[in-house]
């Protein structure tokens, strides 16, 4: 097995699909228990991540892309970042209306993108198995519907990175919420890896894309699990206050 065959093996995206699918289930359980908007948005993003990785694994395993599967894959792979960014916006935003507006934007962009992808003619030559295809089968980079991916990737990545850095700065000086700082740093690292690997793949450098997707998903998973809610920090403060006992009254 050559190095290229090793790094493009179907096992990498298959592991990514299992990892993201597992976390999607955990997020759904959290949402059903706590009903927080960021959990539902992250669930949607991770479900799209798992679906896209699963289609990558199948294309590598079968050494072929079914045209319909490819069309669905392109939409999943592009829009997942938008929903992960939406979850971060819901988590740190003081006004949920901002998240609602971004959700409406994502849904509108996804509808237009899906309609365009399902009706656009596909170029046969680039439609080959695995990481060598990207979005090339849809046409030039700035042609419709391929250009629609930028409406997910750019704002979604900026939101993931921006809110992660902001949260890390906000909680760095709060001992009881230090776990939120580390959670934000993990999320920022995962986002940076995914964004860099995706940019390299669009430029034609696809070797290492699948391991990078798995590594990025792992770091996001660790960060999201650590982030949770503010409940852990609040409980730590309450426990410390109780251990100190009641404060003495001044006469």
C-alpha cells in the first residue's frame, strides 16, 4: 500500500463517521434533557458531519461515486460548518434572536444550494472516488451552485473560531470556569484543522484530508463535551461557598 493509498483509505472517514454519529446521539440526548438551542444546532452539524464522512468512506470502499450520493454529500459537507457555528453563536450569544436569524440564513442558503446541486449537470471526469473530487464536478469554483459553499464555510468558521477565542478569554480569569476555557481552545484547534485541510483540498492538495477530518472531529468532540453548560461551574462555586460556612455577622 502506497502512502497515498494509506492516507486515502476508507477506514479514516469511516472512523470519523462513527465518532460524529456517536456524538450526535449524545447531543440529541442532552437536548431532550435540557432543551438548549446550541445542543440542537451542534446535533444537526455533527449529523451532517457523520453523513458526509460516511459517504466519503463508501466512495473510497467502492471506488466510485453515485451521482445522487455525490450531490447529497456536497450539501452535507458544505453546510455542516454553518450549523456548528450556529451552535457556538447560541452558546455564547446573550440574545438568542441573533442565533435565530443565523439559523434562517443557513436554512435559506441550504435550500438554494440543494436545489442548485440537484439540478446542475455534473462533469464526468472529476467524478472519481474519494478525496480527489471535492466540488470540482459541479463546475468552476465561483460558479453556481458551487459558490454557495462559501456561505456556510466562511461565516461558520469565523463563528466557531471567534466564539472559541472569545470564550477562552472570558473564562481564563475565572477559576471555577477554567474548563470552559480549555473547551474553547479544543474547539478552536479542531476548527482550524478542518478549515486548513479543507482549504488545501480545494487547492488540489488532498493527501491527509481524511485523517485531518478525523482529528478535527475529535478535537471538536472533546471541546463540545467540556463546554456543556455553565452548570458545572455554578455547582463548583456553590460547593466552595458551603465548605466555607456562613460568613460571620458584624456587630
